[in-house]
């Protein structure tokens, strides 16, 4: 699991040394940082303490303990906030939930930018070997990215098994290069003292503040540690970080700082120039492999966030493939995979260099980190009963760091930071529009379906009684209070009822998984001998609902015998949504809602129903 985590989780943050210091001292920066001894010591010290405060303290020590039954990520925090809703006002819970959704939206932006900047930065190493190779950088990057997304269907576990050993070699190599650089100017180790970071901020604030927009690149990938926690678990991620990833990255940053102390001209590509000449080509190949793996961290995180968003009602249900028999959190979401691939390729061809993407990258990261810290502090105070003074003092210190980085990146708004904000705003709009539209559709369906108990009583009181046809009919329904549209249509138009009728609702409580003993609830709806039962099947938001499997778990004594799933007929209500004149949403939001509905997975496949035993009965609802 530790090797697998190295291959999936740490690629993003583990490849940050390729471009972080290079971006800080980029002479073409709109707010350039002068390259002198004071700046080098200050920047290296700021990088070290940023990694220690944001990644080690905030994420590894604190935030990763705020898991939802093992699952991490912004959506897990939103779920925890909702579960604590009774302890706060609805307005606070609503604001925090909206903030969390914005954080998830920014994470999707991060998932698009990371593969583009990571692979570009590695392939750009070819220019160090031969500047004439620069014209091939974009084309090679595009080919690598297409290949990366093509292998995702194999599953996180398979990818991790191949990528893990590569990352062990990568971290060993960059750590060794860092040691080699430090030996040339060991005085760089003085930057381990926080006084250099504080002195740089206090004495050169007009320079250091703008430098934070690039220094934040050293912590990119911290949010992926949390989002991917369900894939590998907190212990594996913590051990890998402390034992290998953190030491290797820190040694490399200090080695690059030592190199710049001796040769200021190395700022054009300090990572690759830190490598001995004979090893530069192998390092470029290894860096390319590592940046492909870096992209894996946010891609798998995006799968988790999208799947959780769908189960929590912020996206339509998506086709999710579980790729591991032993680890349920390892999933593959085809629609998200295809969308990300197209978005990443567009960014590569539009920006064409890692430097052009650097400021866009920082904005996405700082926004997500700040929101995660805010939600964590609320949970720490409300769930864990941290005293208010500790939350204000400790949380205030953490938020001060986050907000400094966020403010610095806002100064780069016109230089690329607008991109993740635009992506985040569009994604946020789609998420909340789907939630709002779903609520509108639910109300319309409730009116069309009518209450369930009177409908069942009407069937029982019919004279003459409705004919009973052989077999078992399973009508999928959204909830226990209303009658399924498909069943109402079957009774009103076909004028028949099956010998045994099961009205089945899929319930998704705010937990990742539901124990088997709590899976099924049976209700005879107050008429024990009419052959009609209501069944609620509970699935966690990280589980894929399987109707036949749920039916087999029903106690036969409760429904007059076991269910023969091979002989049952399944009825689904298929809703066609069309724009209407009701003032439920703005017209443009209605169009977004209808367009988003095309993402929805096929209901038959999503619920595990046999297609040759399933009947779809359509209905039209205006939104």
C-alpha cells in the first residue's frame, strides 16, 4: 500500500522541485525576485517552512484525521459539516457547504492544470540538452498525456503497482542530487532556520510577498494527499511522506539553493542543472515518468470527488467502475476521465509552457487549501470539541499562512490566475445548478406520483379487484412517501398487478459504506396480505447500488418467500426533462441543468439490472 501510494498520491508534490525555484527566479516574471544571497536563503527557507506548515502540519497531522469513515477530500468535509448541522444554524451550514462546493470546483481546476504543467515542465528538460528540441516539447507532451488517460481504465491499484517503484527511484535520485548540490555550498543549510524566512518577509516584503505566488508551487499536491486517502488509507500516506517524500524534496530544494549560490545563471533550469552532465538525459526521462505519475494523483482525486458529488446530489449519477476487489475507494469514472483529457490537451496547446501555467496553478491550489482549512477548523470545534481559543489562535495562524499565499496569487490575476477561478466558477455553477434543478424535479415528481399509502389502499379496495399476473415486479422508487410513476402507469393503463410487488428505494446516507446488516428494511405498508411491500436498500456514497444483490438480501420470511431475481421484472420511471415557463430558475440555468443531465449513467447499468428483464416507462417533467 505504501508503494502504491507513492505511485499515485505523491507524484504531484514530488515533482514540484522541477519548476518551483525556477519559477520564483524567472526574470520574465511581472514581479521579479532578484537573485542574490539574501533572496536565495529567504526563498529556500520559505519553501521549507511552507511545506512543513501546510503539508506536514495542516494536512498530514490535522486534516487527514477529519475523515468520513476513511474517505477524504472536500466532499468528505462537506458531508461531515452536514452531519453536524444540528449543532449550528442552517445559515452557517449552508454557507460552509457552499464554500466546500467551491473548494471541490477549484480542485477540478487543479486536476486540469496539474497534468499540463507537470508533463510540460519535465519535457522542457530537453531544451537543456539541446535548445533545438524545444519545438517538439508541446507535441511530445500531448502524446504522453493521451497515453496517461488511456491507461486509467486499468485501475488505480494496477497503475500504482507500476508507478510506485518508479517513484522510489525518483525520490532517491532527487534526494541524491540535492545532497550533491549541498556539499558544494553547505552553508545553505542555515536556511532551515525560520529566521531566514521571517527575515526575508520582514526585510524585503515587497519582494517576498510576490514570491509567494511561486513558492506555493512547492505545496501543490497537498490536497491530493487528502482526496486520495480513500484509495490507500491514512497510515500508508503518512509513512510514505515522512520516510521518503519529505526528506527527498527538502534535500533537492536545498541543493538547488546551493547551486544558485555558486552560479546565478543556473536559474534558467536549476533542477536539471543540479544533475551531473552525464545523468541529465536519464533524469529527463525519469522526470517525464514522474510527472506522468504526478498527474495520476489529481486524476484519481477527481474521480473520488466526482463520485461523491454525484451521490450527494451535486451531479447526476455517473458510471463508476470499481477497479479493486480489496479497496473499495479505487474507482474509475469514464466521463470524468474523457473530460479531463480534453481539458488538459486544450491547456497544453493554449499555454505551451510550464512558466505560462505556473500562476494559474498556484491560484487553484491556494483556494482549495484555504477552504479545506476553514472547514476543518469548524469540524475540529464542533465535532472534536476543540476549545474556541485554540481554534482562534491555532487556526488563525494556519489561515494567515493560507491567506498570504492566496493574496499573493491574486496579484497574478491577469497573468493566468484567472483561469482556475474561471474553471472553478463554471464548475461551481454546474454543481449548485444540478442540486437546485434536482430539487425542482423532485417536487414536480411528488405531485405527479401522489402519496403511496392511498394508492396502495386504492388497489386493495378496487372492485372487482385488479387481475394478478404471475411473477415478481420490482418498481424502483425515489422514496417511501410517493407512488412510483412506473407502477401508477402500469395500474392505470395495463389494469393489472403482479402476484408479488416490491417497491424499492435506494437510500444514500451520508456515510461511505453501509454494513450488510443495516442494508435492508421491509415495510408491508399497513396491508400485510396484499402481496405489496416497500423495501429500502441503503448504499453508502462510495458504494455502487446493485438492485439484484439487494433483493437477495431480503429475509424471505418478510415477503412470502425468496426473490427469484432471474424471473423478476424491473420497472423504471424514465424522466424527460424539458424547459418550462415556471420561474424555478433562470433560463440559462435551466439549459445548464438539461445539458448536465446527459452526463447521467444509464439507469439499467447503474443499478445492476438485467436489461432483458427491465421495462422503462417514460414521463415528461418541465423544469
